[in-house]
C-alpha cells in the first residue's frame, strides 16, 4: 500500500507537469505570432484542454484502452462510455497508480496532439471549424490510433513490437501529420511568400514569451517522459530525466550552431525549436538510451530542425511556430532512433519502427484530410482577407489581448 501511494503521488505530480505544458504551448504560440491574433490562439488552447478532457472521459479512455480480447485484430475496440467506478474502487488496478490517476495522466497526453495543430494553423483558420476538428481528432482519432500500441493493439502484438515509450509518434507525430495536412489545405498567410515563392519572415510579437514557453515545456517534459515510467521506480525514472535533459540541451546547441553556419546569424527561435526537437526526438526511447545516445539523438534532431524548416518554406507551407519540423520530422527521427541506438537497437526493431511510423502516417493524414476537406467545402476553414489582415482577435472574439492595441498595428 505504501509503494502504491508513493508511485501514485509521483504519477499525479507528472500529470500536473503535463498539464503545465499547455501553458508552455500557449506562450510559445502567442510569442511566435502577431499580437492581433493572441486572444484567438489562447482561446483555441483553452478549448483543447477543456473539451479534450471531457471527450477523453466520455469515450477516449475506453477507446484507447479497450482491453483487446483473445483473437482480436487489435485495430479497434471500445470498452463503453464513461469512466468505470468499479475499476476505480479496485486498489489492485495497477501497482503503479490508481484508475483515476491513469485516466487523468493519459487525458493530458490526448489534448497535446491537437495543441500541436493549433500552432501550425495560427493566424488564418476559422475558430468554429477548428473546434469541430479538435472534437473529432482528440475525441476519436487520437485514442483509436493510441490503442494500436499503448492499448495493446496490433502494433504491440508483433513478434518485435513497435516501441514508443512516451509518444514521439503516438503524440507528436499524430499531431504533426495533422498539422501538415491542415497547413496544406489552408494555404499560407497573406505576405508569407513573395510573387516568386520566396519566404518572408513574419516576426512574432513577443519572443520573451516564446522563450518562457519553451522553458515551461522543457520542465513539463519531466512529467511527460518521467511519468511514462508509470511508477516512481528510482533507477528508471532518474535515467529518463537525464536522457530527456541531455537530448534537449544537445538539440538546442546543435540547432543554433548549424543555423549560425547556414544563415550567418544567432537565431534565438531556431535555438528554442532545437531544444523542442531534442525533447521530441528522445521521447520514443528515453528509457532505453544511455547519456551518450541521448546526446547523439538530440543533437541530430537539432540539426534536422534547421533543414526541415528550410524545406517546409521551399514547399511553400506556412507553419508559424515550426510545429511540423519539431513534432512530425523529429517525431519520426526519434521513433526510428529506437532501432538505431540503445537497448533495442537492431534490424528487426528498425523494421517494426518503420511499420509503426507508416501506419500512423497513413491514418492521421487520411483522417485529417477527410475532416478538414469536408469542412472546407461546407462551412469553409479560412477567414476572409480582411479578417486576416486586421486580426482574428477583433473579428472572431471582439476583444484585444492588449488594451492599447490598434487594429491597424501589425
């Protein structure tokens, strides 16, 4: 009983840290975008966490952990609506935590996937279609695909199971694939590309807020990865926190060095995204790596960020916060790295990782396209030119984030 209490307290602390990450995402997104859209971005983030938790309670938790029976294909299962009071009363439910803690910890993860999309589509998506997308994606798509691995589904049934410790693919790439499709369907912000297709910088209005957001996210990752041990076991938990921090540090340092060589300037935003790339990269195998492996994985993620951002610009995809480069590209890299480094390295694991990456890529891109293309052809997903130029805060919400703000100020 004492061990259960200790483990459960740690899991509740980790749950709080993952919840705190939503503040980090919010600050990062508003900092890297223009002040005329601040209320809109904050509204979307608050909507995601509130509605996400309710949906995860009603359907998501039981869709993600359906208890696949003997002979099941492992593709789909559903344990019923709502939370299970009988299971919750059983203190033998799990040696690491109670049923209630299990639900809340996993629910925080569910909301994160849609938050990734929020940043990528910032400054030009209509609020109502975005909310509809969140309801479908967080309520149904995320828990369905989550069940394929964390719920004991077909990817976990393989002779060499697909491995994703804390969500490089299951959370970050699931959000990243959706972000990629959404950005493509939406189109670029007005003024992002010139007539020849060359990208123009649209500076964020508050880089100090973006910096604070990244540091909060780094802190929150202690819960994101540390809680994924699913107990307070000292050795495993300590190792995960060390590999997480080292990968983040390496990602940031390599990113700023590579971007400095490439672009001849010390770009703070690239430094910040490098830290996030390192964190996303280590998340799939944080419990399987040693310190040196973590530094290598994080450092490669930091270098990838620089070239991924340039590639996305060349493809004329407009991602204001770099979400696709950070969460999708580095999520893929981190997932593949499990088969290249650490305790699970080997050819069979690489094949299994590739199958998992491809499975999630297909379902996430197809489902996102169906949802957003349908919305685009019915109610529309992009605001008018006037609304975009003057800011979504005034037009969508009738208020401004800053009392001295004027509509004609950008």
